[in-house]
C-alpha cells in the first residue's frame, strides 16, 4: 500500500481475528479514506498475518 512503517504507532494490544485466534497488533495508523466524495480519517490496526485482503472497513 506504500505506507512507511515509521508512521505506524506501536501497540501492545491483541486482536481476535476472524479465525478465532488472538494475534498481537503491530501498531495503529490513521489514514485518509475517501468514498463517494466523502473523506474521513480512519484508524487502522496493523497486523502481520496472511489474508486475502489488504484492509477491512
């Protein structure tokens, strides 16, 4: 996605994925998201896992 990892703020929280397993969050990042002409800043959790998608909104 062209994001620099220095922009990710560290986090020690865990997240339970869709598979039911808990994983450590690498950090959080706020990104601008545009949909139908509306732009909002959205906070995303960054995890290191294989997935068939890049982001879930």
